[in-house]
C-alpha cells in the first residue's frame, strides 16, 4: 500500500541549524506512523510549491522561532514579538488554502497552530506574561498539564495516555515552548484543551463531520517515544491522510 504523502514546510528561512534539528523530528513521527514526509522549501514561486503539494494527501505545519505578523490579525507588534518570517507565512497560507479547498487533513503544531488560527480569521495573544505558568520551557518534557475536553477528538486521543480526569476534563501532561497563544479562535475552530492552571488555549480542532483539522500548542513530535497520546495523534493524522480522497469537482 502506498504511504500517504504529508507536506511539511521547512520551519524557517533564516536558521538552517534550527531546520536541520527540528524538521527531522516531525518527519520521523510521520514516518513511524506510516506516512511519507515531504519537505516544502521556502521562497519558491507559488506555482512550484503548488505542483509539489498537489500529490500530497495532508498538511503538517510545524513550529518556528518566528511569530506570525500581528498586522494580519489587526494588531501592531509589541517589543516581545519576534520578527515574522514572510516566506514561511506565504508557504503556510498556500498549504492551508490547498488543504481547505480539497478537504485534506491538517495537523498544526505551536507556530503552525497560530498560523492556522490567524488564517481562519482568529487573533493571538502576542506575549504570555501571566504569573501562573511559564509556557516557554524549551527542553522540558512535562511543563504543565492541559485540561482536555473528553468528548473532543483530542480528548479521545489523550485517553490513550490513561490520564486522570479532574472536574470533567482529562489532565494531559504536555511540554511547552511558546510565548504566544490563541486569543479568539478562527472560523470553524473549537477549543478542545486549555492549560489547567491559567486557561491558555492549548488545542483547537474542527467540528464533528468536518475534515480533520487539529492544532496543538505543545510539541508531540518531541514526546513520540514517551507519550501514547503523542503517538495516537500522529497515527490518527496519518490514517486520515491515507483515507483522504479528492473532493469531486462539479461540472456546469
């Protein structure tokens, strides 16, 4: 059986070392889940990118050291906001448009989730400065817990971890490496997880009956070996990609 091809943009245009060490983590998680990762370079003409992703069955948007250009959601950048990566944003938007038009499965992680939300018309918190949780904890396997709605898609996947339930929510341990987060969810996205301590949005997803779209703020590719929930997320995503068929075109 042919493995589904998963389009994964190169994370950033400006940091080759970051790309080398991070892209392979996403690719490895996809490969170990039965998919074929396809790198999407930045800075190519849109027509070249469109041809590359035409035979991909799904899109994975990875993390990045950049921040989404806040002018895209009606705000001016604050001092804590990192510079945008326009080449990465252009590729993400092209991939999101293709996936939306064709009903392809979408998985987004950290910066990728913020791009998804802004592309869908949502807004972001430019800098998390709350006193309860430090969300930027690079290299920490478990930074805090996420309260996950058990009836959600993310909740069904989190149940693979056999995590405890508290106040009607599953308490999933997650890593954390971000200083921005979703403020207002974009069109068609529902919140399925929040930080247990400060309520920061940790996951969004599409409504039941809609094409598979899941965005998480943590990094499941980094905990693929340790976390059953991380493995379940990638396996489900690749299964959705394998089951995807092109939407029929209407004729007039």
